[in-house]
C-alpha cells in the first residue's frame, strides 16, 4: 500500500491565490455548470465528491407534480460530464412509474453510490425509497435483488438523509405520519438491503417531540456509533430546531439532554434545521433558518456540546443569526472546513434577484471577513430561483455547491465551485512550527511517522478526515504534550479507498492540515 503524503500549504495552484469565495475559473464556465436533462424540471438536491474529485449530484427530473424520477449526474473535475457514468454522465431511475424524488446521497468506501428519497407505490401511498448504484451508474443487483427498494411504514413516508456505518449498514432518516402527526423516522438496512432487525423494532425507530409534527432532515453517526438526527418540530404554535441522539441499537441516548431529545427556540416563531455537522471534538453544529412569520427568514446556526447543552463559546449563547439581505435568507447545508471554519450554503432573495448564497464563519461563530464580501458570497446563476441545497469540499479543498436555477421557463441543475483558500491554510495561532512538520518515509509502504515541534505546552488532537469532514481515524484526542519535538505513527484504516484525505493536527488554538493521497 503506497502512500504519497504532502504538506497542504505547499500545494499551491494558480487558483489558490484568488479571493476566497471567488467562483473557480477552472470549473465549467466561470465556475458554474448548468445541466438541463431535457424534461420540464430538474433539481439538484444533494451531492457527494469522490476521492478522485469527480462530483455526483442527485435529485429529480420530470415533467411536474407526481411525475419525477431519481436523477444522478456525475461530473469530471473540470465540470464536464463523466461519460464513464450511465449514459453521457447521467442516470435516471424510475421506481413505480409514479413520482420518485431523491433527497440524499452517500458514497460507500468501495465507491458504490447510495441514494435515498421517496416514491409513490402503486396504491398511491408515499413510501421510503432507496437505491444503490455501481461505480459506472448501473443499479447494483446485490442490493435488494435489483438495486432498488421501497418501504411503507405508515403514510407520507419521506427519506431526507442517508449515511453508512463503519460496518457497512445503511441508515436513513426522514419522516412518517402515524395517523395524527409526523414523526422522526429512522430505518437501518444490512449491506444487502435487507432490514436490520437488531435496530429498533423491525429495523425502524420513530420519535415524536410532543408537538403536532416532527420532521427529520439531517443524519450523522458519531465515531462511537451513536446516531444524531436533526430537523424541526412543532411547539403548538410554530416550530423549533429539534435534535435527537440514539444509541447504536436505536434507543434514545439518555446521556444527551437527559432523555435523548432537545429543541431550540431562536426567539422567533418558525425555526427550521436542515443540516448538521459533528466536529472532531464531539460538538454538534446545526444550520437552518428562522423567522417570525412577518419579517423574512435569516440564517440560523446552533452549536451544542456533546451532552446536548448549548455551547456558549459559539455566538455567546450557542446561537448565531445572520441576515444576508433584508428579504429571504434560507440555509440548507453546512460544511466544516479542516481549518475549523464553517461554510453554510443556501439561497437568498432580495425581492428582485435570487442567488446561491454562502456564508463562512470562524469557529466562534463570527463571519469570516476574508471570504467574499464580509463573509458572504452570492451567485446569481439563471434568471431567478437560484437555490443551493447541498455543499461539500473537493479534494483540493474547494467548495462545491449544488441546487437549481431557473432558465426562464423551468428549472435546471446548477453546480458552482468556489475557491476556499484552504490550499494555503498553514498554521492558525498555533504553536506548531510550520517548517517542523515532516512525514516520513515518503512514499511509504505500510505506515508513516508524523513529526512536529511545539513551541509551548498544548492539548493536541490528530485525526484523519475525508474531504467531506468525516473523521475516519483518531490518533490523538486532546492529549497534553510539552513543548518540544513529537512523533506519531500514522496508519490508514482498513479498506480506505484511493484518493485524497486530510490529516489534521489541532489544539484549542488552531489547526494545521496535511494532504494525504492514498
């Protein structure tokens, strides 16, 4: 197993010197790719980036209400269609000749693509829908016989998020209607698509927050196997952020907010959480929007300690509200950069124009003024209705956002790639000497040694993460180390696919990133 390991701050391309937040001129046309699949309307709902940098965008394509199919598009790193995927880079999947809409995508370690959403069955009931694809875009017949499955739980079933556990089991989260109210719904499947009966009751867990509705929108799995789900819940008048944490068997985790559940009110009427990130220190960051029903919505972020209590080091009280324009600002996706900065993507509408909007924050919750204009970037793509639903980092640390744009008649898939400045991240207020960090031997066969020098006593964490910010391996976790020279053996997890990864060395003061190419 040969590895090539290179310091990230030595990997400087011409685009790296552009202002962070600038659309990447090496992608599409001026950083933008618009895809019309030939139907009345196409929407990009979620994206995943492969270790080789190729971009998979999923959503739906169709002619209107109750006539959509799953749509997958794979792009090369320059934004062109990847002709090795499906037909000309495009895959369309019909479940039951009715409405099929994809909402979330995740890549397995073997490169297979798992997509979750919903479908209508032949009797007109909305059901959970899941499909798995081979790397070339064909349906994977080792999954549920034909690569597709649907599950009817109660009624009005929708999957909004999907992820994969370390053991390969697939977890989806969304909502179901029990006859009186919507509830959080989690389902877990074995790697072959069969129901995992060790999870909850018959592979299913439902949770109500006590109001008239509870809607799950985002899902993540902690390194200890606990499952965190966020969304929003009715409070009898409007809605609040809602968050639940489950043990690996599906029971609520009573070490989290005493009963496994919590809600957060931003002081407005309507609070909607759409995306979540679990940080290496175990803190949970949630993004969405809030508004009072009269004035327009604003970006809303909340950060929690691992026990569910508000993290008062973030925004002063664990909350941050950002008004991008005087009108509509809605956040749908969150990305945690390896340098600790936070990117939130969504849409804004000033009453005349609508655009993709990205806001970047420093770890304490204040806007990063080095990004765009005062921490904000707005991209107007088509004539109107430009919405970013999903964002991720590519192997070069650039920010990729996907959603929709209106071409004047109908909707098309829109993808934009932005310069992040990560290629020159270096050291941020951190006692590691930049020129002291070495990885040797290089290249290596089995493992390597990371050497670094501290100028003062620090609590050091060293982790391996993928380009979407997921922790793959923890080597040190808040270990106290004295000033001086230190060494740490670095080994990669079994089954890690070829591609680009980041090794982070961090303390409470800052973080350094090292790019690893397997």
